[in-house]
C-alpha cells in the first residue's frame, strides 16, 4: 500500500547559490509530485500519528509569523545534507536523494530502512535560500519508521541538518500542522521562499483501508535559525 501527498506545484524562482562565487537563477518549474511515504504491501498500518488539530498553528499565529530570520549574508551555500538530528525526538538519520521517477511521482526513501529521510535534490538544499523539502516514512508493514513521532515536535524547538561541506544548519520550528489530502495547501507548503526554510513531511490521520492510504499529511514548517 502507499500513502501519498496530494498533487503539488513546486515553484523555485529565486537565485540559488551553487558554489563559491557561482549563482544560478532557477527557472519557474511546475511539477506534479505524488510523494509515496509508505510502500509496504500489508493492509494494516503501524503507529500512524493522530490528527493534530489541537497542535496546529495558523499562518497568523506568533509562532508562524514573528520568528526571526537570519540576515542574508548568513544563509548557506549549497551543500548536500548528510544527517538529520532532532534531539527532542531522538532522531539521528542519514539522508538519501529523492528525485521524480519515471511515473512522474517523487520517489520515496527506500522502505526497507526505517531510519532514513530523503530530500528533493533538485530543490534548494537545507540551509540555502529557498524552501527545502524533506520526506520520511511514518511506518512500514512491520514497525514504526523515522517520522513516527514527528507529530510530537514542539513549536520553537530546534533541529539540525549536518552537511557534506562540514557545516550545520540549525532550524527552529514555526508550526506543526496536518492537512486533509483532499484539501492540501500546495502553495503554502511547496512554494519557494526568499529566505532559508524547510518542510518535514510525512503521513498522518486515519488509515483508509479502501483507498490504501492515510487521510492526512503532517507538515513541520521551520526556518533557518543559525549556521555553524
């Protein structure tokens, strides 16, 4: 069975650093992405996160609208992410690259490794200007997976992305929200941003056995808080 995000339009239009002294301007890209976050054949879901209505923050809430942003000069050059560390949830997971497959869907991280996250490698890398997209499984046929407890992440908590150039991007959580898959705010979640932000995405809600899919998606909205 597969649990997928709704169709998405991904817009990256800002200038993006590709290396020291090299800046490329991304063209406007429209891509329909169906992200598969659960790929087992079992009809029984494992440890699906509960809906987060009581934990959701609207875009106008202080947590989402008043978070400080780093000065432009502190944004990072492009580098591959290596590990994601979320101390509150005791997550320490390696990254794998994700790309759009032959079906037109964004490939999910391999389901045989429950401690693995993936990032959309054709988009901004975590820490550089723009909106980086990171996906992980909530569970597999046999056990919870890396984002099983993502719903418990607190607003204003910090997490870290270690990168292959030896730098670390520190992110601060603005909001933790769930959205019905049939009413998913594509532009809010996926549209490019002028500053360095990140989205952590997994499945949530009830499991629909008829559709073989979860009813919701969980999204963590966060911004770059420090670099080292």
